[in-house]
C-alpha cells in the first residue's frame, strides 16, 4: 500500500506508468455498458458478476480506475466519513490505518478492489462517453465514446455526481499570468514554496487544502463568500493491534461499520429535520470556533449566519488554526475581477498573487453527461430535466428506457457514506435486469406518473428540512431553488425504497415486439393516473 501511495502521481493519466491496459474485446453490442470506475462502477461490476450477468463493458474516460479519489489528489485530501463505513460492503478493509482515511489510501483501496474484480479485463480506458442515444426500433442504446461506437441494451451510469469541476466565471480569470489550479485537477508541478497564493472558496476541499499548504506559502488570501459550520475532526491512527483484531474477527469489523451507520443514520440525520438537534451540533461547532480563533474580528468573519446542515458540514481541526496564522488573511469583500497578477475585490483593493487555487466545486445539477444522453424522444436528459434534475428512486427517468443512473438526483446526503447510497441503487438496477430476463423484456421505462408522484413525495419530505429552510445556498440546490441533489432521509430508508424493482411502475416492452420507427413500442402496463398523486405514491410504495 505504501509503495502504491508513493507511486501516486498528480494526474490520473500519469498514475499509469505503462499506458492503459489492452482492455476487453471490442464487441459491437453488449447487454450492459457501465460508465465510470469510481465506487459506483466497482459496485456495479461486482453486482453484475454476482448476478451472473457477464455480457457487459465498462467505459472510463481516465487511464485508470478510481473516480473521485483518483481525480481529487490535492494536498490534505481526506474523507469525512469513518473509514470502515466509507468502504464497499463486499470489500471490507481491516487495514485502514486512520479512522478517517486520506484520499490516497482510498484510491489505493479502489485499485485493490479493482484488481480483485479484474476490472482491467472489462474496462475500456480513455473511453469517454461522448453521446448515447436510445434507439426505439432496435430497443438499445447507441453509444459513441472517444474511441469507438457500439450498442448496449442498457446503461448503468456511474459517472458520478461530483466528477466535473466547476470553474467560476470570474471576469479576467483567463488573463491571469500565474498558475491556476482547480482542487479537482491539482497541478502537482506547481511549486507553492514562498509563493503568494489566493484560495477561492471555503467549502469541503478548501478546508483541507489551506492547512496543508499554509506552512509552505509566503502569504495566502482566502476569499470567502459564506463561512461554513466546522466540526472538529476526531481522527486518529488505527493501531496495529486494532487492525490485527479486525483482521482476525471480520464480524467485529461488520459490527463497527454497522454501529457507525446506526449512529450517523439515527442521530446525525436528525440535523436535517430537527432544530433542537441542530442547536446542539451548532453549539459544538461554535465552541470549536471559539477555542481555535482568539482574534474577535477574525472570529466574526468565520461565524456562519445560516443553520448548521444547510450546506455540507465541514469537518476539520486544522482549518481555523491555519486561518489564524500570520501569513493568512481571510478576505470577505467579493471578487470583482482577476487581473494579470492580482485578484481585485469589489472594494477596489488589489491582492497581488502568484497562484490561484480554485476550490469552487463541481457541476452538480448541470452534470455534463446529462447533455450527452438522449432518450426515446431524442431530447437529452439535460433538456428533459430543465433546471431541476429528477430521477425515480434516484435511478431511472421517464423517456429514458434502460438507463440506470447510480447516485443520481435525490441521493446525496450530508450525514453518511455515499457508498451506501450507491450500493442501494446498484441493487435496484440488478433487480431491473433480473425482471427483464424473467419477463422477456427488451426495455423498462418508468412511467411519467410514477416519476411525478415520486418527485412530489421527495419534495414533500424536503420541505422544512435544513436543505431548503436553513437560510443558505448550497450545491444541493439546483437553478430553480429545489434541493434536487439531496436525499431527505436516512440511508436505511433509501435502501428500503430501492430493495425491490417495482416493475408495476414501468412501461414494459416485450422482446421481439418491435415498434415502427415513428411509434412508441407496445406497452403492457397502464400508467398511474397523474392526477392522483396520493394514490400514486401509495402505489409506488413511497409512503414509509
Ligand atoms: C473532494 C471530495 C470529497 C468527498 N468526500 C466524501 C466523503 O467524505 N463522504 C462521502 O460519502 N462522499 C464524499 N464525496 C462524494 C464522492 O464523490 C462519492 O462518495 C463517491 O466516490 C462517488 O462515486 P461514483 O462512482 O458515483 O463517482 P466518481 O467517483 O465521481 O466516479 C465517476 C467516474 O466516471 C468517470 N466518468 C465521468 N464521466 C464520464 C464519461 N462521460 N465517460 C466515461 N467516464 C466518465 C469518471 O472519470 C470517474 O472515474 C466526496 C467527493 C469529492 C469530490
């Protein structure tokens, strides 16, 4: 593991020293195309194997497996969820060395799981999906990647909710003569020693980057729009003895993971719903700020004005101490523009810098893949969604037969491991594939009525939660102000809601029952009446 850690390099492409592996035979048609080799891709491949479905291919735009933890390798990167919980259920790892793992160790773990799954044999690397269009007459997806074109009966889209970095539209950014570095595409060749550095953004990545680079830079200005709530990070080494114990008693590891899930799902999830719980957690965060920052003006700048949990809660014991260092300045005047050598704020001041670090997040509600997937009526997912992404049970979308998105709209939580959500989604997809086999179906497509009822139900659950009523803007919110990224409940409940593939809420097309090019394929189940959302909700089983 240490060797791999050392071998880890700045970019995904550079991490593979001998070039991408040859990959699988390039067949003109497969049953399933999986997009991505993050945890969603790994979980999908594992589940396909378990289900004895072997006619599939994985498409990965990078040169090696890994997703989030391959692409985000900035200094200080680490997970905010305990290591044993942030692991795939089928690949428990007794060898985690920290209670909260660093990004490099998680990427190393991904590689180990990938080796075990023999991902190299089924993955086409460098195969960015550029377009995929549903062919109604052929009942399959026509897929164009960076390397070839082929077709697949179904797509499992594991391209990730946080995989495409968002660059801010700051006037003059392109004119800047120094180095610009996005947190998600860190430039490891950039030497920060003795440099004047601007950090734009104060979210989850910034709170990890700033303490990691502060000791080496000459001066740092952190440009803050909205201060977030920060809780201390209770991180420690997992001792050799503990690791031996976990290795010897796998049940102990499962119990540990179960306990962590229970606490987070049972207690932390309540931050979403209960002001009384928020007050307690907020008191802990306020005490953390008071203890770490003695200077009243700085403390005032860092005091959040919204309710805790509205934005993702930040976890760091090093962020405040780093901001209190003499070479760091927190700037709250908004950025007006960037000149060739400086950041200029709205109050007219120039802040000369050599390097700009953009910790500005990702395209979430406008994920690029959505503009590349075209459904039954030819419109893209992005066009179909408009400003507000939606998906039925976080997986399927009306008008997009046999398209299964893992960790899609309405699955993000702020309290627990996203891997749990991913694995629930994958199980639902396998249920769909089994149902297709069992009933001789060439396609399944969620009815608009079921999707509509589900969306209403989720919005109802979201109303009053801290995501929408907490007084902040966040990446959970889309352009229309809906918290369409968020799952407003526990991971246990999402698991329950995805346990069974509810075939009754899908349009079904029998194999061989091809439609004419200008006609929809025959449907063998009626739509749920859109006018009766309550009944529809009961029918979709989204009532408990
Ligand atoms: C900095 C950071 C910290 C995080 N910390 C936490 C945390 O503490 N706890 C937590 O639960 N979650 C965290 N997350 C969320 C994290 O993204 C998920 O936990 C999880 O890793 C998502 O896995 P995924 O497989 O769905 O997506 P990803 O890991 O993003 O993988 C998507 C894969 O799809 C590939 N891909 C994308 N588009 C295409 C295309 N068009 N064609 C081909 N391939 C494509 C990408 O290259 C990538 O390999 C964090 C995310 C980030 C960015």
